[in-house]
């Protein structure tokens, strides 16, 4: 694949174990044991995906995630947490994480998660040059940019994939599992709540009033749809 992966993990044994497994999967892997070092590497290297631990010395993974997401909106981020509390997972997603895994985890599952995110990003990069317009929104599939009223809005790779799926199918109601399969991939084994959190995050960026969403409608008991504005 040739994707460049950055591991930010302070436990050396875990960091080395992850690195070995990702390198066996033909990824180019860099690593850091602190958030500060991770940010420095991201700023100086052409990184595609970051595997980021929450519990780090110095600045924690949430702050690292926030910094990286602000500076590199197209970067893929997978968060690692040693805690099982749902709030940690949700907080990680709210900071802009594309996926998360709870420790302890199967290293092969992490490799599959990284591959799934890499495929999602490659699919975006291979999109055609057409411009998709719907109401006040415009997607430039070639440059992978999203606009509202001609003002660019930075979306994460996952948010972009969801917006594109909806805008390609205005008025179509999608079940949560359908969105999970079409965006994250059929081999994704995580919690379907990741769909709701990303929808909430996308609404916060594109809705005039996120508390009263107009463009992304909730279909109660089913999932979501993009309002057909034609």
C-alpha cells in the first residue's frame, strides 16, 4: 500500500509490537513515545494515518488529536484507549478520530482497521474530477474538498465519505449498518455508535443550527438521510 503510519505510544513493548505487525502488512511505519514528538514527526513527514494512544506523558492523546486534526484535516487517526468507559471512546471521536480500539487488542485487528481506513482514503483520492452540487453544498471529488456557500469546510476523511455518500443519494434513507458498511467497510468490527458520533460531528460543521438539523435528517428507528433539495 505504501501508506505512511505514525504510532504515538509511550509503552515501548506495545509500540514495537504494533510497528512490527504494520510493517509486515507493507506499511511504512514511524513511531514516537510522546505526543510532542508525534506532532513534530507529523509536521515534518508525509504521514497518512496516526495510531494514537490516549494516555501519554506530557500532552495526552486528546490534545495531540486536536492539534493534528486542526493542522492536517485529511489525516486518518485511530485512537487507542486502555479504558473501557464509553465516554473515552466518544471523546476521542469528538476530537476528530476516525476510529478507536480499546486495549488490550488483537494486533491483527488493528492492522485490519488501518487497512480499512487506508482503503477509505484511497477511494477518496481515486475519485473522478466531477463536481457534485446539492443546495448550498459542493463537493470537488478531485481535490476532495467540501464547500458550503462557496466557503470550504474542513472534513475528516470519514466525515467526507459520509457527506459524499449522502450527496450521491439525496433523499435516500440509510440504516446505520448500511452507513457502517459503505463508509467503514464490511470488515469493520467496531461499535455502530461510531456512525452517530460522526453524524453529530458532521452536523456541527454544516448545519445552520446543529440542534435542529435541516440537511441531515434523522429517520427515527432507522438511521439518516440527506434532505433532497431539488
